[in-house]
C-alpha cells in the first residue's frame, strides 16, 4: 500500500506530500487497508484451528485503529484500565476483552468485572485471591486463565523477552499447577485455561512450539481434576522492518505446525498479535531541518525525536528510512546518521544509512511505525506528541490532533507552599 508513483510516495491512493501539506510534521500516517489485510491474513491462517484473534491494544491504542479491527471481528488483549475504557468507549463488548498484566489495581479489577470481560489472565496467587474477593463482593462470577512462564528463550532482544525465569511475567509450571488446583475452592472464580507470551518480534516458530507443548502438557495433567477449556499462546510474531537479514516466520506454516499438537485436545485457542497487525500499516513523517557534517559523519537532523518514536533508542531497533520524493538514479549517494533534536545521544533513528543526497526541507519517512511507536510517545523536552492520520484509498482524516503546549500545561499547577 506504500508505493512510489511518478517519484512521489503514496499511501494507498493518497500522495504523502498532500498529507504533509495538510497536517505538517512530525506526522503518523496509517493505512486502513493494510490493517484490514494484516488482520485477515492472520485470522485466515489460524481459522482451521478455530482461533480467536485478540489484538494487543498496547501496540497501538488509537480508538480509530481499535474501531477498524473491532468491525473486522477482532477480540482484544488489554493491560490497563485505560485500555479497557478505550474499548468500552467505542462499544466493544466485555466478552471480547482479555485483561492481562502483572500489576492490576483493585480499581481496574472492579471495572473489568463490571464490564463482564471474557477473562482475567492472572500473574500471581495474590492477584487470584484479590479477584476472588472482589467478585464475591460484587456478587459476580469471574473466569480466569493462569499465565505460565514456560522458561523458553524466544531468541529476541532482552528487553522484549518475557518467557524465561528471569522475567517478571507469569508463573512456573509447578506454581501454575498448584494454583490451578486451588481455584476449585474459590467461590468467585472459574479457571478457563492457561496462557503464555514468550516475547516480541520472534523470528522462529521453534520457541512457540516448545511453549505450546508445555501448556498442553499442563492442561492434560489437570484434566481429570479441573476441566481446562482454553490455551492462549500470546503474540510476538515477527514482522519485516526493512532489514533483509531478519528472517520472518510464515504464519500459515506455524498454524499448520500447531495443528497436530491441538488435534486430540478439545481446547479453544487464543492468539494475541499486535505488531503483526499494526506495524506495517504506519509510517512516521518528518522534515529534514539541517545537515551537519563532522570529520567522520553526516548527520541528517529531522524534526521527529526519540520522544515520538522510541523503539531505536529502547531496543536498538531497525526501521527502514526513505524519503517522500524519490531521488533520480543518477543522484549522488551519501551515508547519514538520521537523528532527532532531543538532547540525548540515543536520539537516533538509524546509523550509516545510504540515501540519495539530502537537502534541507526534504521529508523523511520512517517505515513500519504502526506498532509500539505512537503508543510509546511522550513529552520529553516538553515536545508535543504528533498528529495521527488515517488513509483509506484517496481519503484521509485526522484521528489524533497534534498536541499544543496548552494541552500539556493544563495538567500542571503553580502552587505557593
């Protein structure tokens, strides 16, 4: 959906330069049809397994994005009361919401129970007891799953690995088994199944299969004591970020590998993709402010900063970088470090990138910015969060206005103590 026509970049049938002229920069742009296509691809790949596809709201929580996926039939995975409110605000029913996260507050749990969510994904025995207590207080009944830490290394960046014993997430297989037995005596609780999520941007199916085998083994061990109805294998499926050396797992192949594991087990399958659905739908547009030359470097300084897109600073993540106007083939090639204006050395989007010679006023495009980009943005250096725009064919609309300094200061007060 992102392509060049007459040397100018388009999103679907909309010229990117028109969006820059209308909305300014920095600017997030999303393709509605990429979102729909990505959702359809993963939904179809797992349809023969009867899987429920739960979009991970933390990857992109804009309510227009969520509304598109809701209409396509998505379920949702949330990790906060704020994400619950976003979904309820657009009319999502509670039975399409799973509430995960290691630190749910009592207030969040109450709101989730009152919303009749599908289930809570619990992370500790303390949390289980609190949910049971609140359910009894409210005279309601709650379904839960237990998050299992299968001690499987996903082979991804250490900051987005979540399935080993050194991570804060989930319970060991032994702990999960013992807590599962205790649920039989809890009046407000029914154990529905087990869950795991071993990391993000995973490029091999092998760790997934190891984790799934652990969940099925645990479910079978309990089936004569407590009927287990579901397993949730999380998300984290890798996507192409423009680095040709990164292998990307084939989703259809993975679902076929899962089939024999689930064949003799009457278990409802849940999956929780976020990045896979939203990453390739989005780009971040930025204006080139200055070219700064040092003895060894050409710095291309743009008006987007690490506060707008944190992934390279947080994870040393690779994003393909290009320009809105495609340069002619005969033009000089230069090597640049693409950097922002934030006062941190880590405010860098890409080092040693080969681009046609840049000039002040060019517009830079950071690709595959639809997941964990706008949702991680912040106001460091009192910078304003960018606007966000949705494109569908030759139509476009603002789905989040650019912040103003008044928006930020409205939350603050001067006091005389």
